[in-house]
């Protein structure tokens, strides 16, 4: 091809055959740029989170959204012609994205955040469409949603649309800086932050939604992100918020780590955005009206030694988080002063107690300690944590909130979910090369330290770029698959066994020289 063009040029004329070749090359370059831009925008919208179901096939749909009107399964976004978007035109896609109307003319349920996506420009929608059409087609028929009458009658959605939805692209504020307007475009559009952080989800992006003041989403509490100084982000610096959005943990005096849906959003979306876009989002949030989601004067304080939950805290929690709630810097997050702990709703605290946490942001894994507690103990210790050491938050008044959470929360550390898969191919290969399966087969708790001491240097040598969090979580996944049904652990609560292993792995990775101090009592989590 290049020789043809060269010959044409040296001959003193332009070959007609060469013109389409050059035009095609430019067109392919333009398409490539459009697709690349679309990929970034899809990442900003975190589309993969809701459109990757149990099969694990990205963008193929069938993820279950638990909504107030029932269970909605998401559609396939790959260009498969039978089950995906293969027969959708760009105009079909724009109409769904901007107006919430499907290709067949039916109204889409507001579980699809078109009330936010309507603010995205047509050019950006075009790029998103180009990226989705560039994906490998996946044949994945959409499973039926479980929506009871009358909500399964889509024509009834006209009432919701009339009351709460207005189509229209984002309109920049002429009095605001370009940075603030860029942040507003992301927060109010692709980022659809209000989808989780608005108080009343059912009213979408309307003025009645309790904008960004915090609310419950899928059993987790999404906190207040207005500039309120106590319950929101008012006391955070810009740098702390950006760091939190990139890593799930903030430095300095802002204890705590992201959990639940926010953790997934950070890993799949926010951590991949440019610093400029994250700073713009923070700048926009600073301009919003500070909102107090509950009155501090109405909070019942528990600041006394004999408060409900105090004994439970001392028995189950204080060895790690310390009696004063300050934790261990760089290893165990503080509960005192933790804004996530003090959110209006208790759901996040309850879910973490019941489900535990994997290693993240340099912090140690947390045992799913609630699996060995009664519902009343969990409710009492939740109230105690949220109202001690200067913390203040509403106490639990809703009956059955812990029972409901126990029925929903399913994690590997709680022992009621399948063992996790290792998401990093390089780490999976490193674990295999290091002989992790052989080292962890038929392993007893007394062998945790010596086996891990032998294994960890080999894993790090095989994958030197793997983060400590990923190594600990990867080893825990391997251990889970090998040991969950092992006869050695039939008489021990599984959540304590796997939690103990995860903590020993973390401790040996961080401080292998202290192994003599880290030997744990069988069935108990080691000191952290």
C-alpha cells in the first residue's frame, strides 16, 4: 500500500486508487480516537458494574438490581445481534440514553439512570455507542425481571416521567469556572452520583430527590456528599477527597475505607479517571448547598462505659480497633471520627460487621465477626460505635434491620458465598508458579505462619508489581477453595478460620519478622 502511494507521488500525479486508501486510513484513525474516548466515558459512567452479571461476561447484562419495585435484570450491551445492541442504530441508542425510551418505543425503568444520562452531550453519546459497538459480541439472552403488578406495566411509567423526568443536556453555569462546570457535567451526568447519594431514589434527578444528602442503595448507606462540616465532606480537604476517590481511603485525619457499591465504583470507574476530572467533581460538590441529614441535637449519645453495646465492643472489636476507637495507623481504620460510621443510616456498619472486608488500601482484612454475634448484639454495638468517642449518629429504630441485612450480605469472608476468583491474571500466574496450591493444601492453623513465610517471597518475586492487598486477597481465595470443606475445620466457625488466615497473610506480608508475636489461638483472629 505504501509503495503504491510512493510511486504515485514520484510520477507527478496522484493515483485515483491511492485516494480511497488514504481516506480509509484517516477514517480508521478517527474511529479509533472516537472509540478510545467512548471507553473513557463508559468508564466514567461505570457501565460495567450494572451490566456484568453472574456469568462474569463484561457488558453482557443479567446483573440483578434490587429496586423498590422489584428485581430488574440488566440488558446485554455488546453488539450481539440477537441478544445485545447489534441491531440498534446510533439514533436508537441516543433515544434510550437521552430520553429513556427503548428501540421498540417502550419506556425504560428509571433503574437505568437516564434521568442523569440525559445530560450527556450527543457527541459523547456517539462516542459511547462507538465503543460499545467495538466490543466482542457476547450471546447472552436477558433473563426475566421480577417486577410485580402493577409496576410491570410499563405504560404506568408515564406518571413518573411526567412528575420527575425532564430531558435535556447539561447546561453550564455562565457564572462558574470551567472546572466547576466540568465537575457538574460528570456528577450530574455520567457519574450519576445522585443515583446512590440522593435521599429518595425513586424520584430520580428531580428537585425532590434530597440531592446528595445521603440514602440507602441496595442495602448499603451512601453518605452525605454535600459540603456539610459534620455529616458531609465539608471537613475534608480537596486532596483527601481526590485520594479517597482514587484509592478508597483518604490520608491524614480521615479514617475509614470505602465498602460495598462505593468500593466497586472506585475500582472500576473513579480510580481510572484523570486527576483533573476528579478535582473538577470535588470543585462542583463544593458549590452545592450544605445539607444536614439529621439533627445532632436529636441524636441519643452513648458516651458512657455501661452503654448498650459497650461490652460487645470490648469483647469483639477492641483488640483491633482499640478501646478508644482509634485503630492502628496504617493497618486498622479508626472508628472515632469516621464520617462513614456516622452517616444517617447504619446499613454500611452492619454490613461490614456481618460480611467483613478484604484487604484494601493497605488496611488489614476484617473478620466477618458478626457471623458469631446475635442480631441484638450487632444492633447494640452498631449504635455504640456510631455514638462513642465524639461520634454522633441516629440510633437504630427500625425493627429487623439487622435480620434483613444478615439475609442479604454474602461474602467469602462470611462463609456464605463462593470463594472469590483472582481478578489479576499476573497474580494468578505468580501464585501458581510459587506453588500456592501445594503449600496451602491440607494446611492447619498452626502451619499458617511457616507456610506463608515460605510462600510470600516467591509470590512477590514472580509478580513484583502486585500490591500487598492483591497478594493477601489472592492467597485468601486460594486458601478458601482448598480448605473450606477440609475436615480440619469442621468444628470451627469458618468465618474465623478464613479471617484468621487472611490476617496472618497480611501480618506476615507487612511484618514477617514479628511472626513469633503473630501466632494466633486456634479459631480466633490474630492480633493486628
